[in-house]
C-alpha cells in the first residue's frame, strides 16, 4: 500500500503521533523522556515551529503543533533522528526506534483544536489500568503526570519555554487571570465522559480533523498531489518562499559579528561565529543540519549538531553573545516578513 503524501503549508496545525517499533517502549526511563523534550525544544526553535502541547506515554507520544514555515518534515526529522541515535547508543541496541512513519493529521482551528487538546492531555487517565478508579483518583494522577504539558497549562508547574500556551488559552475564553482554571475545568470535564461527537470526527479522515468543509478542502488538495506521482514524498500545497537565501544569511551573520564572510567558511576549533552561521542557516534558510554543514565546509551534519549544542551553552553564559544573536535574528525576521 502506498504511503500517504504529506500535506504541508504555512501555518498548518497538526496532530502528530509517534509510536514505538514493534511492542517495545519508546522510552525506557526518564532520561529518555527528558532528552526527547530537549530535542523538541531545540527543533522548535531551529525550525520556528510552535508546539502547543505534548503528551509522552510509554510506547508512543503526541504532539500538537503549528508550522508557520510549512516545514513539518524538517522539524520531525530534527526530533526523531537525534532521538533515535541517542536512544540506541544509551541502550546498546540497533534498528528503528519508531514504528514506520509518524502519523500527522491536519487540524482545523477553534473548537476542533481545543477538543483535541483535551483528548491528548487526557491520555494518561484513559488507558485500561485506570478503569474502575474514582474520578478523584484520576484527577490526582492527571494533575501529577509529569510527562505532558498539562501541568504548565493549569499552573501546577512552571511554563516550559518550548510550549506556546497562548492559542489554547485564547480558545478557552474568559478573563486572563482565570485562563488556567478555565482550561483545567474544560479538560477535566472529560475525565468521566467521552466526547462522542469528537471521537467520531477523529475517525472521519486519515488526513485531517475538522468540519466537513475542512475535510473537503484537504481531500481536494490531496487529490491534486496525487496527480503528480513524481513529486517528493513530502509535498507542499504551495510554494512557500519564506526562507532567507543562504548567501544573505551568511552576509548578515558576518556583518553583525564583525568578521569576514570567509571566516565563517574556514575550519577553526570552537568557532562561535561558525556555530552562529550554522544555527541561522537551519532556522532561517530552512536547511537540514547536513545541508548547513555542506554550505560551511563541514564534513557531516553531526558536526553542525555539536556546534549548535555548544552555541546554546555559550549563549546562556555570555550576555554579549545573546545580544548578538538577538540582533542577527531581528535582521533576518525583517527579511522574512518582506518576502511574504
């Protein structure tokens, strides 16, 4: 059976589900879970993806996210490739960690997105071992479950930098100071009952979650993609045109860092400027780490990955470097907006 073509476009919202290979667990311990969240945070920053919520279970995990740059494939590659390599190294195993391709369904905004957020956040108390427990016991477990974004939404833990809480709070309505309580009441209203209408909506299409009109729109775009079987496996609705050309990115980094552009291409141990260029090429030119390595004359994408990790550590320790990054990104965002 042919695999579904990927539908990508600027501002698309997705429900992504990733399952473990075979009957294995996708996480063996909390170190694995923390590492995955760090990958999600780094990739969301690099790919300019807005992560609305997440829920990590033992053999699968959920993400609900928006791709302003229409680059779901690039984001998920950043997350899953790095996680798979690290998981296999830590646990001395080989082979695929995840089960084939991840599932990614487009989501219509407003009520469908809000109901989806409840469905995802309730995962920890909807599994079989919670059957027969009282509502109070389920609420206690849900509020104490560390490995989802729910605690941040209800204010029982600090907000995570990688999660964008604003859209869901807007959808739940009410006064700003009541948002957390309102969201908590909305989610926990589904603990004992099933939203049958939404569950039916989940089964209506393998490509999207939304109204009949939205499903027709997605199906029509999918039919257009099928007409050209020579396109790449992951295909966009339209030409995006929102990335900054590589040469321009290098020019801006060199100008702001007060170095020659040739210095960015020259191999040098612990070069902060080359690390900066790597980061901006991935984030604003939409390059993979491997492609960025080729532009900068590095041997592999692993070298870029190491550069990015080192850069993140340096930024936290150096105010001057953080200000430099801010100035460079401001310049690049202006160029992005002007090209839309």
